[in-house]
């Protein structure tokens, strides 16, 4: 059991083929048989460059500072299927409590600590993105 994540959809397909050959070849060496079962094959998620630039500007207008970081992320996100068809941007909003001094856990971890003061800012940002983009593009 494992996870394979890449930033390149073609590379992911090649790696799945290669892993399958390694699995079957290794089993054959020991006079056995084995196969690879791919349970999920989520594509890489790509942010649209123009839309990303717009969102950065909207956030700067609302928050008064450029607080957006561009990061590469190897998460497995179903949103990637949408981004293959529709220009999209996957936006994560940080909500770590700045006063919290303990270990910082990821958002899906049971010990994650969130600063609930981030909720109205997050809602305002998402509303700002929708309102500004619809105004500029309708």
C-alpha cells in the first residue's frame, strides 16, 4: 500500500508502468506472481496563471499586504479534475494560531490547533475573490 504523487501527469503514468514491471519482475525472480492495483489516480492540480494573478491582487486589496505564498504541493486533491477542465486556483488559507507555541500539525490531523479568528478573514477573502472576478469578467 502506498501513494504516488507527481507534478507531471505523464511522468505519473510512466512511473505506474515502471512500478508494475518492478512488482511483477520481483515476484517472478522468486517464482511467484504479483500485480499492481492502482486504487486512485488523481492528476496533478495546476493553478491557472492569470486567475492566480487576479486572486493575488484581490487578496492584496482586501488584506493590505501580499500574504500569498506560491507553493508546490503533492497533496492528492480531487479538485485537480476540475482544474483540468476549468481555469482554477486552489487556495489554502492559513489558520494557525500565532500565539500557539506547541507543535504545528497539518489540517487533517486530530491535534491541529486553529485560530478561529481566521474564519471571518477567510470568508471575506473568498467573497472578495468571487465578487471582484465576476465584476471584472462579466
